[in-house]
C-alpha cells in the first residue's frame, strides 16, 4: 500500500500521524497526570499541536530553501532556526495557557523556561532528524527504482533485439526457392511455401518479443519453419518433433529454437548427404523443461565447441541469461557417431489457464 503513495503523500501521512501521536502522548503523560481541568487541557493541547504542526511545515520550507547551500553554512542555519523556533513555540504554549486561565501576562520561572524549552527543542530536533532520515530513505528508494527501471528497459531492448534477429540468409534462400518453383511452373509448391513463409513472418513480427508461449505454440511455429525449408530440400530433409503431453502447456520464450534450427540447416547439413534428419524433443525432468535438438550432419567444428561463437547459439544463450538469470542451462556438442546435439534446460512454468485449472 505504501509503495502506491507518492513521496509527497507519504510526507503528509507521516506528518499528520506523527503529530497525532504527539498529542496523544502529551495528553497521557503530561495533561492527565497534572490534573489540569479538561476545559483548559484540551483547548491548550489543540492549540499546542496545531502550532507545532504549522511550525514544522515552515521548517520544511526553510530546509528546502537552504538545501543548496554548503554544509557548514547549512548546519549553522539549521541550528539557528531550530533554536528560534523552539523559543517561539515555547512562548506560544505559555501565552495560550495563561490566556485560557484568564491571566493576561505572567512571567515564566527559570525552571519552567528551561523545562518547556527543553521539551520543545527535543520535539523539533526529533522531527528534523526524522525528516532528513525519511528524505534520505525516499531518495534512496527512488534511485533504486530508477536504476531497476533502467535495467528493465535495457533488458527489454536487448531481448527485442535478440528476438528480431532473423537471419537474412533464410529470407533470401526462401525467396529464391519460391522464384525457382515459379520458374519451374511448380505453382502449388510455390504458393504453399509462400503461405508458410508469410505465417512465419507474421508470427515473428506480431508476437510480443518479451512474451512466453506454450510449448505447443512453439512446436507449431517451429514446424512452420521446417515446412518452409522442406519446400526447398524436399525428401532430403526429415524432421521429427516429439513432446510429452504434459509439457505442451509449459511456457518458454517464443522463437527460441528457430535460430538453432537455422544453424543446423545452414552449417550442419552436408551437400553430399542424401538424407538429413533433425529431431527435436521436449520433456519434463526434475522440475525443468528440457529441450534437445539432434541432427546427423557434420557436427560442430572444434572452434565452435571451444568458444561458442555461433550467432544462433550466442543469441539463444543471451536470451536465456536475460529471461532466466542463473536458472537456465544450454549445452551442446558432437554425437559419438555423427552430427551434433544441443540441450536446453529452463524452469518449469505452466501457462496461466492451466495453472488456474490445477488450482481449482
């Protein structure tokens, strides 16, 4: 609730609440034990509290006015104004009490002067300390919030940049393949490939880069990508996507696997291969969603295994690090016989509708 209030609203809440507490404690600790008549004590308490309330508002305005001055000068001004305010407040309390008793003027004894001024000074010093403590706290909170907002915006911008990194080679190859099909008058395949390419681009452009999608949705768009490539490679490309039924409602970053699949086709497929197989598997293990991608191509070069400089792998690693800080893992390597493998582990996260259904 307090976080929803502005800094100014919090000040007025503390100011009002603090002086209400002051009035209550003064009544319980001073007025009642002194057995002062309520016709005197209550009006005097009200006049005392209201004057203190207004006086501290004036102090606040003065503190703001001298805030830009150098520290030694600022301390001197603060002490001078606090002592002057203490004397004025004490005189106000004394004069209003005499007025309520029907006396026009009566000098204070030195004992009363010292006691009343000590009490006033203590209250004003306490209020000043609390004012600057709360001010420092609010400023620290605001700075932390601004820093958090800046980091969040930077992460959003970085995620969007990573998410929109569609490889132009894929676009050029797809368009060239469509043109080739048109020249060969294979209009049926050309139209099918163009439709699937449009579906893929529409999904990429209109899906929120920061949103997570279900595994089922990711499989659908991944299959659309492979269908586009299937129009190019025909029977040479064999794709298998397998998912356990329980993981289809798990959430994952959208288009996370598309750069990896593109890498596999661009760098893993040998031109001499008669059949190139890619298998993608989604499973659930130890509270994590595990995704594996296998192929029977040329595998990773030793340099790639050493430093992971591939754009697709680097893109995927950065997105996982931003979305799941220290909660995700990406590993890869070459298979014992032929080809490469990639494995991704991310925290299990159910889609909202599924989670609500499980709760009910």
